[in-house]
């Protein structure tokens, strides 16, 4: 089932059950998808929809980090709950070991030997993983392997 249809179904069910936090999160996701459609001047492919949801997840992770710095535990809990909902619609995240294996393969394939080729490696790895890994984790692993 396409992500948009799944969101619609889940939103209806959440409204029936009276789960206000889930309703709010799902409406936020539907809104983000709608804005992306407007920007694209047409409907989104499934990959584009996953990219939008990935961006929403990244925003939540960044907010959690900032709220931790500020000591706002009330907001951290809300963002974590929203992130958990978003992650149910995203592809399963790869472990660091799986990411490391793919990065090593790309490094060997591209013949990169130092940090100067990091951009090339990141470009290929992120295209290969498409939402299956957080960019910060991939960046950290690429830096380790090229250092």
C-alpha cells in the first residue's frame, strides 16, 4: 500500500480511537507530503514520499538534540513519540556494521584512498542506501574508513 494511502487509513483509525498525539503527527506528515507535491508540481513517487518522511524524521532527531541541550524533557518526549510514528513508515534502518560493509564496497569500487574523495563516496553510498541509514552515521563511518 502506498505511503499516502497508509497515512490516510491510519489517520482515520487514530481519529476513531481518539489518540490526539497520533492524529497530530499523522496530519503533520500528510501536510509535509502535500507541500512536497505542491513544490514538485505534481504527485510524488514512493521514493519521493519516503525522502519527505526521512526529512521529517531528521527534523525530529535534530530537535531532540537541541531540546536535550536546553534540558526540555517535556519537548523531548513529544518529539521522540513523533519520531517513533514516522519511523514506522520508513524502511528499516541498517546497522552500523551493514553500513560499514556498503561503504567499504563503494570505497573499493570508486578507488578512493583519502578524505579528499569523501564527497564522491557519500554521494554513491547515500544514493545506494536511500533512507535506510542516517546521513550522520554514514558520514562518521566514511570518515573513519578514509582516515
